[in-house]
C-alpha cells in the first residue's frame, strides 16, 4: 500500500514537473530584455488589464524603448518611441510586415480577410481592397459626394435637437457607418432602421469587448475562454452577429448580381470570384469575401466616429479653437458645402484635425505585427514569427517629437508662416507595410463631417471648460472619450 502510494506520488510529481517545464518560456538570449516571466503564464501577473499602458510604461522606463514581455509562453516584443518604431516598421518594413496574433478576430474569421491574414493571402486581399476602393472613388469625387450627402443628413439630425443637450455618440456613429455601408453594400440606412441599429450595436459591442480586460484575457487564454461561459461570450457573439449580417448581404448581392454593372465592394469581389473559378489556389472565395467586408467595418467605423466624438469634446474645452476653425470656414468656404479641395486652403483646420488624432490616440497599443524573417534591431535578434507591438501612443506622445505632448496644441502642425506641416512621427494610421489602407477615406470623412457641422453650428455645453475631462475612459487597447453632452446651436 505504501509502495503504491509512493509510486502514485512520484508519477504526480513527474507530471507536475513536465507541465511546469513545458510551460516554462524557452530562453531567448538575444531578445530584448524584459520582466522575468513565470512558467506557463509569462508576465500576466505583472500586467494590469485596467492600466495596460501604465504597465508597459513601467517596463519601458526600466528596460528601455525595446523590451520583451511574455503572453503565456510566447515572447512579444514591444517598441516604444518614434525612433524604435521607425527603425522596425519603416527601415525594416519587409521583416516586420507580418500580422501578429489577434485571437478574437482569428476565432471568428478563421484567418481570412485583410486584418489577420499573412503572406500571399494578405497581399491579394489588401491589393484588391485598395484597388476597389480607389475605383469606387476613395480620394475621388464619388466617395466625396457620398460623404457630403451623409453630412447633410447629419446636419438635419443635429437640427432636430433644437439646441438642447444631447449625446453625439449615436449620430456620429450612424453617419460614419453609413459611408462604409454605401461602399460595401451600395446603400445608406435611415438612422432608425432596425437592421442598421443592430449593426451599430454589434460593431460597438465587439470593439468594447476587445478593448476590455476580458479581451486581454482572451488574448492570453483563447483556447480555454472560447469554451467556458462568462461576459466575454457576449463580446464574441457581437462579432458572430456582425459576420452573419455580412453573410446575408452577400447572399442578397449574389441573387441580384450583374457582372457588367457592379454596385459595391461585394459585387466586385463576387465578379472576381467568377473570374477565378478555374484557379484551385484562388484566394477569392466566400470566406475571404465575408471576412474582408467585416474588416472594412472594423477599420472604418468606430475609429473614425470615436475620433470625431473626441474632437468635439476637445472643441468644447477650447471654444477659442472652435471659433478659429469657423473663421477659416467662413473665409474659405462661405455657405456652400465643404469639399476636399478646401483642405489645401485651410491649414489651421487641418492642423486641429491632426492634433485631435494625435491627442486622442484612440488605438494606443497599435495593431500587432509579426516578423517574417529573423531580424536584428539595435543589437537584439528577433526570430521569425515573433509578435511585435508598435506602441503608437509612445510615438504620438513622444516628448522628443512633440514637446509637451499632454497639451492640446494645433500650432505644433503649423510652420512659422502658418502652413501645414506633417512630422514623420505623426503616425495615427501606423507605418510601413501594414499601414491602415483606409487612411485617405478616414481623413476625408474627418474633414468633411467636422467642417460641415461647424459651418452650421456652434457646439456648447452647460459644463464649465475647467470641468471637462479629456482623459480617456478606457486606457487599455482603446481610448474612448468620457461621456458628455453638447448643444448644437445654429449659427444662422
């Protein structure tokens, strides 16, 4: 009996030791330094999910601008400050052009689409998306007209508030989402449309989940969390619902498709699928169509609407800046609808938009990259397949590039003659091969929506400017402005 017990104890000890040893992060002597990881869980206990950026800032202060943290047993390299991010994403752009792990997207989209794909699939999907958006007018007249039209609908909705206090979140989200809807589906929705409201709910819910502590936990423990109940399941369901919505729109488009008269992004992809039918290795199939369309909503809705929402909060805090924009609008545009061509004549307004993007810093951690080959940077060896996070917040708030980064100052984007200048460190859309493909569209939306609304209204609030808090609501994977209400007072 004692012998059997001793043998059982020995087996258990061996099993525990094996689990511990296999979970122990393997030594990587040439990786950048970082906090010592624990077996199996890495640095999870040293990272506060509610203060993720503060945790990384402490590591940066201790280990320098390039350091390594372990999410589980896998090393992840963090890049801090303009110089380090530029050296990786710009100077070594091919080596850092892979997409790092994004477990939530991978779980729902299975590695298809633009955001989470790699290699030839990513190149083909990105090239197709850019070409199609360009053909449908990204940076050209037709997309501009869609934004101008939507801006007028937005003005009508603002007028309905009759100068009373309201939360602009919903209306701004509707306007920006309708631009993507017009590109992907070929139509805009009424702001009260039930299907449209469900779409907005799922986009917002999914992004809030991914920016939360539960989203971070899913990054660590995807295999376990996907199978157990909890609040994270609601976030995953939002993503599943969004995918199902797109799938239904694909079916509708397939039934009414005319290859000689494409109406939107889905039509263009379906035509490409027909052209590639005889290619057994084609990447143009329904999985990539649904995933790419879903990606466009993530890349082009919540980020732009959140930037606008943050922007109006900032203008409430600094009414003198709002007044100066309106002076420029009155001088350059007058009472006609704003156009993209006006940007070149309105350096101050453009500088304010740049500073709103820099200051709001809505994607502070950036999107994960991955090394496509063994690469050396600043004396450290980073193996192929290593996840890399360019912490964009440390670039946009780099004091060497942007003095007094905590201060909102549009003048930092103007030269001595008042002309617009764009420092290389201004990279809200990231940099390198994985730079956001929708930058042109987003910049157009920010300018046209902002100028159209400020042409018609002055934004005010009952709260004193001193009480308005510009600190973000969440300070982890995403920055959201704190809740506020404003009044849209007609200017004339």
